[in-house]
C-alpha cells in the first residue's frame, strides 16, 4: 500500500501550493499484507541460516572428527608392503669344479608382507592425549555457543531497533495527520478572516517538518529491515513486520544470577575447560619418563628366481612373525623436563585467567543488573510521562478547537506527546535488551 507525503511550499499568493510527492511503504496501514515475524520465529531462522553460526557448526563438526577413536592412538596400525624386481645380466660363476659361463638371462625377486604394530603402553601418554582431544571438542562447542549467544543478542538488537522504528513511523504518521488537519483548519480560518497568515505559515512549516521526519524514519526502518534479514541469513529484500509487544520476565534475584554465572557463563566454562586441558597436557608430558612397550606381528612372503645361479636357481619363504619391543628413552637432552615444567606453568596461568574471568563476570553481572533495574525504572517513568502527555494533548486539542489557546501552544503539546511516545518506545526496548544481556551473563540466554 502506498501513501503520499506532502511537502508544502508557500509562494507570494497564499492560494498557490507546490506539492512534491514522495511514495513510501506505509508500514502501519500495510501491516496486514506483510509477514508478521515474531522474535521466536526470527530466532529460529537465525539459528538455522545465520552465516557465523553455520561456520561455528562446521568448526564443531571438525573438532568432533578429531576426537574420534580413530584419531586417539588406541587402535593398531596395519601396513602392507610389496615389491618385485627383474634384472638381466650375463657373466661367469666361479666354482670349485671350474668356471661356468652363462649367457644373458633374466632374474626375478619378489616379496610381500603385512605388518601390525600396537602400542601396549607408553606411560599413559595416549590416554591423556585422547582426553585432550575430547576437551578440545568441548572448548570448540563452547566457542560455538558463545558465537550463538552473541548472534542472538545481535538479533535482539536489530529486532528491537526495527520494532522501535516501526512505532516511530506510526507516531510520526499520526503526528502528520494531526498537523494536516490543523493545516486545513488554518486554511479555512484564514479564508474566513478568523486567523492570521502567521498561523497558516506555521501550520505549513509543521506539516513539512513532520513529512521530512516521517520520510527519514521510514528510510531508517527499511535499512533496519535489511540488516535483520542479513542476520537471519535470508533474502535481503524480504518484506515483513515485527511484533512490538514486549514482556519482561526475570524473576531471579541478584545473588542467584551471580551463582548461575559461575556455573553457566560461557566464558567461565571456557576457562574451566582450558584449565582441564592444561592438566591433561601436563600428565601427557610426564609420559616421557616411562618406557614404551609395543607389539608387532606380521606375515611375510619372499622369493627369487635366478636361472643363471651356480647351485641355487630359485628360493622362496613365507610365514608369520611376532614380537615385543621395549624402548626407554633414558635421557632426551632435557626435553621432557622442559615440557613438563612449561605444562605446570600453563596450569598456573590458566588458574590466574580463571580467577580474573570469574571476577570480571561478577562485575559485569552486578553492572548489568543495576542497568536493568535502572532501565525498568526509566520505562515505568516514561510510561507515566506518556499518560500525562496524552492527557495534556487531549485537553489542548479541545482548547485549540474552542480557540482558547494559540496554534503555537497546541504545537508544543503535540511535540510533547510525540516525544513522550518515542521516549516510552525507546525505554521499553532498552529495558528488554538489558534483560537479555543479563541473561547472557548468567548463561541462561538460550533457555528461553
């Protein structure tokens, strides 16, 4: 649905008007023709199609492959080898019975083998390396979760921005309707000599200003819509409307939020996982002090043919073989000692980072909780202010129709109402966004 916004230019003749028409999507009046996208539906689209989330999922998939038993060192290795050769030569065999000359001939050699090798014991290094692989997978999952949480918060920001701009467009459209009605009244009053030219000019200026504000805000709304489509990973030009209803739900007190953050905050979980990984790395490094015992087994087949041989012209052999091998690196130049010392230092470093992260998260939770409480207070204050401004405008409208106040006083009441409506809208979405930030810090953002 299209609508025209009029920009009025007043010339020397008061009856002459130049109309510059600008067409735009009338979100409020065309809402029924648009897709109504709830925040839950937007979240579902984002989780499925967002590009950052899809990349993070591929990282998790690769980490899952890396933690497989096939990459653990627990399975034996089986190797098959084989080769064959042919040679042609001539010469002389010297024997105790005399020399035997032979003409050019061909000699063959061939062998094949299948060997199995399995490490029975290597100082538990294999076990702790495998646990490191599993912990690396856990870390990758936590990193993916952090990306998802940040994307969900980014989605909420864009969604609320679009909702707030939708309300602003409706507010400005209503303001333009009021100003247009006032302009018509001023024209009639001027024609019948009941008002001055100043009142008419003021009314025309106010219509122009409201039209420009509506055009600018509509453009911002369209940009915000495209931004949200990008986050959801769908066609940028998809047209839709958003739900402007907001409910607040955070019945958890400050102390419980801090406790939850220690247990579920993704940054703290990552530091815990990194610390466990460092402990596994230390245990794996100590395996260098122990001997390694391996089992090897195989089956070999080898043969050759040499028609020019003096006594033996061919042979072959085959059969299984098995054995144990023990290796013990008594001194490796100090590498194992240095690695274990560095692993202990890394554990100490991770413990420091964990302490720092926990303290930072506690601070962030306290700050976010205070911001949320303040945002709720501002929201309630703006709600009360809106009710007062609405009453003041309704009263001013009645007085203006009765000619008891000037157009300037009426315009001021109109602007006060418009500002109160915008401030209430902004405060509403700010408070909801502060709630979501607090939920992210507490590790419960994705529970909704």
